[in-house]
C-alpha cells in the first residue's frame, strides 16, 4: 500500500502538492473559526436574542450610508465598517450589552466583530448572511 502511494505521489507531484496546500488551507480556516471570539447567528437566532435581551441589546449596521436606503433592522445604529475602530468611543456605553452586527451579506460585519472584540466587547454576534438573509427570512425592515 505504501509503495503504491509513493509511486502515485512520484507520478503526480503537482496533484499531491495541490492537495496538501488545500488541506493546509482548510485546517487553517477551521482553526480561525474555532478561535474567533464572536458568535455567528442566523436571523432566527438573532430574533431570539432580540426578544430575550431587548433592553440589553445593540443592533449595529456596518453598511455604507447609501446601502441603508432600502431599510435597516429597527433601532439599528449605523456606523460604516471602516469607521468602527475609529468610532469605538461612541459605542462605549454599550460595552456590556449584546451587540449584533450586520452588513449586506455578513462578510464586512465579521471585520467589525473583530474590531469590537479587540476593544473588549464581550457579547458580540455576527448576523450570518447579513440583511440579505434577514429579508429572505421575511423579517421586518424599518425605512426610518
């Protein structure tokens, strides 16, 4: 068996190198996910948290101002993702609250979650799929 593997590896060097590189990338990605300090929530999970922590919750919309014209989640505070680390002082009063962060698809909000984590916020959540998933789940949007 080992002889066959060695022969295969010798005859398919590029394939083996590509497989090893892919394997390493998958392992690194899984380690990154396992060590992050924020939690990913589905829209349903976000609603549960919103209902149970209504007075102890901040919704943070990290989309750009032009993106919010179509609506946002009710009572959300809007700070563009690129400004979150610079405007952390504005969020200080919410440090002990549960903070649900969202963007359009959930990618930029994970960057903001990392910034909040670095700043010492203890209860940070990323809305998986962002406002897109929220709307697909038929959740309400505020136009204000």
